[in-house]
C-alpha cells in the first residue's frame, strides 16, 4: 500500500545514522520518563478497544464550525493569527507568511480508506480553498499527522516541506520534489529563502512508524516557528518532558503555544500529554496563549471525545493559562485575546445520535499498524 510510505536509504539514511538520537536500528527518546508519568499497572487498551468506539468517544452530531475563507482575506491586525482546522492541522499566519502544520484532510487516520479511526466531520475548508502557502510542517510520520492523500495534493503546490529526519522519504515517494524537502534533527533550523522566517526542530518524547516493521525508523520533533516579531511553539505529539524547559531557555517566551491534549491514557503518559500534563508543559515553556490541538477530530483513545476540552475549561484558568479554544475554522489572533465559551457542548443539544460503530468482527484492518495508533 502506497500509504505506508517508503523507508529511508542512501545518503538520507547515512545522515540519520549520524544523529546523536540514532540507536543502532532506529531513533530513541533520550530523556528518562518522569516518575509517575506512565502507569504500567493497568491493562493497555487493545486495538479492538480503540477501533470499536463506545459511549461518548464520538460526538453525536457535527461540531460547530466556520468557513475561514472570509477571515483569511482580512489583514491580520497583530501580525499573528491561527486557524485550527481539526486535530493538529493549524494554519498559522505570521508576519505576512502562511505556515500549515501536520496537514490531514483524509477521512481516516489509517493506512486504509475503508477501516480505522474516522474523522468526526470534514475539514471546514477543502484543500483547494486554502490561501497560498509559504511552508508546510510535518512533525512525524503517524497517520493522524502525515496523510497520504493530503500530501499527494499538496505536492502539486510550489511550497517547501520542513519535517523530521527520515520523513522526507515518505514525502518524496508521494510526489514532493526532493529539492522542496528539508529534514531536521533536533536543534537544527531552516530559514525560508527571501523571508524573515525560521523553523527550528526541538525535542519531543514520542515514537514513529507506519507499520509493524518500521517503529522509530524516522524522527519525531516539536517545532518552533520564529519571525522577527513573533514566536510560535507546535508540540507535534509528545509526553511530558523537562526538555520543554530547555526549549524555553533557548528560544524565550512564545506568543502562541499549541500542545496536544487528546488521545491520552494512563499507560501512554510517556508519549502523550493529555490536558493535565499539557498545562504542566505550558508552564515549563513559560506560558503564552495556549491553543489546544490533537482533539475533537478522531477517536484515538478511550476517553470521552470532549474530555480534553472540559478538563482544560476547569483547570486552565485555575492555573493561569491563557486559553484559546476557537471553533473549527475560526481564525483567532492570540494578542487580542478571546473569552472561552464551551461551544463543543452544543453538539449534544438536540443532536441525533450517530449510528452505532461497527463491531470488532466487522472491522478489517491491515496488519501493519503501529501501536498506539498515533
């Protein structure tokens, strides 16, 4: 299946092996797992548990959303604007440039179009409705962050891709010209030609793989987007790590911080934040306007679909967090601030319950699937 991607070889592989993060057969997390972060006492969710969504893991109807195209035509008052398009896909407008993070327009976070976690609803704007892009960022190669049909479409555009070591092999196999692919190791940087914009790769604590035989064959990273006036942090996927303090020391304060808050489980505490640890990560980063990502799009864990948002609504203000929780497709400027309203609760009011999910016996998934799914 083409959606599995391609393994790195040749000079690309040689560069990967030269990384201090390479450990013989693949990349590794170098920071010890913090005490109490991962609960190994209970059972880990099975593939059946994740694929057979029950209870409130899927919203009963479509989420409130907005078409952002009119907003994108208006000038950015403060120089920095962000539009959450679902999961970890955000269009960042920063000092006249447009940066798209982890673009996923596909219907499933899966190698198959027939099975696997299905997105709750379409992206608020089609790919062809995006404004001209200056840069595409891909944090790592999991299906909910690196989507084959989306990359195939974006490959037709004259836009560079910045990603982690090894991920470029997938991009090149799917049609992105090699001269438009930049792969970074942690603490490496790329400056967009003829523009005052630099992307830095930074540590995260996660893993990679699109099949059973390529676990950790590519690197995973958080990313810092920096212009002369603004600085933005994008977590990709990560567990809580004190390396976030090192990121703050190196780059200083952030105007916008995007941290993953969904798809968490006690046994995954080392590789996913969840809302509570996201607030701890925000503190390590020194604060800044906090836009939660990695939620409200796919059922990738066992918690209620809206639990991340409800937890943040309670804990965030109590811990001094400046929350930005826009609706899907709603363009927001962090410097202007915005009152948080629980718009996600509207989906439960009078919504018709979705059809029951397929039983495990009815699901046919390809065997080569990484675990956890993201």
